[in-house]
């Protein structure tokens, strides 16, 4: 396959929220800086460390989840921001939620929260960087950087989305022409493409990632009632 990816027009069917658009733009910007990731294997090597860091996020999550129901709702996020002394409008909170809440539930579950944190990391916005500082994301930043760089590695044409052919290309580069690699690539891609629109956003990528590193909401939560 050559480098031309022409029959690959992305179909972004679902209307993106303002924040999601911002995130795609942020990824496009970030992609211009390049990536130190050379292969999927090198990302896979980092899984244990990523796993460990993402578990630290659970502690933060629990602090936000005032009623401990396993979800952070808009009011809880607002309270949290208030406690941190961050001014936020209801609309901003709503946008943050829409950007992360893949299932369009009332609350953000843990894996959606990771998407949220990564968004906070990625967005170069004065208000957001204030959130970042106050939430003490410092130790998590290398993990988010790895995740961002992995996405940039996959997004060959740097448009902020990973298409099917880009995914297969990355897999082929890594495994070096094993016959099954294309099929594995497709399977991985389908796992990531939650809304089945043919492209994977950074949000979808992160969401899938929390599964791959073994974080699972339902299994980790002991029902206490
Ligand atoms: Ca809650
Ligand atoms: Ca792309
Ligand atoms: Ca998608």
C-alpha cells in the first residue's frame, strides 16, 4: 500500500460538541510536534506503567464522587471546581460532560473520567491549565503524554482522527507483515470506534485504552448495598 490515503474520507456523523472540536484541534496541533513513539510495541511495553498511573486517577475520582455511587455528575464536578476555587459556568461543565460522556448517561464513570483528565491535560486553555494545576495531575502527565503520543503515532495524516487504514498501517509496521495482523488491526479498530462512524477520536482511543490496560468499572466495584 502506498502513502496515499484517498478512499478514506472520514464520516463524522455525530455532531461534535464544542469541546470535542477543541480536542480534535488540540490533537492536530499536538501532531505537528511529532511523536517519539516508533511502534505499537513500544506503547505496549508501557502498559504496566500506564495501568498504574490510571489507577491513581481512581483516588481522584473517589474524591469527586461525593455520594460514592460510582459516577460523577455535573453537580459533583461543579462542587469540585468550586472547592478548587475555579470559576465555571453551567455551560462549561455541560460541555466538559458532553465531551467525555460517551454513553450519554447522567454521570461520568471512571473510564470516562480518565478521558476527562486527559482532555484537561491536552487542552491549552488558561482555565483548564488552572484545573490541571490544582488537581495535582503532575505525576500523571507522563502517562497522558504517552497516550497522546501513541495517538499521534497512529494518526498518520494528522487530522485528529485515526482511520481504519491508519490503524492497519500502524499494525503492519509493528508486526512486520504477519498475515493475521490486518485482521487484528481491524479488530482493535472496531473496539475503539465506539460510535461506528469509521474514525477513532482521541476520546474513543482513551476509552478503549482503559479497557486494554485492564481497568473495568464493573469488575472493580464491589457492590455494597
Ligand atoms: Ca456521584
Ligand atoms: Ca488521521
Ligand atoms: Ca468513532
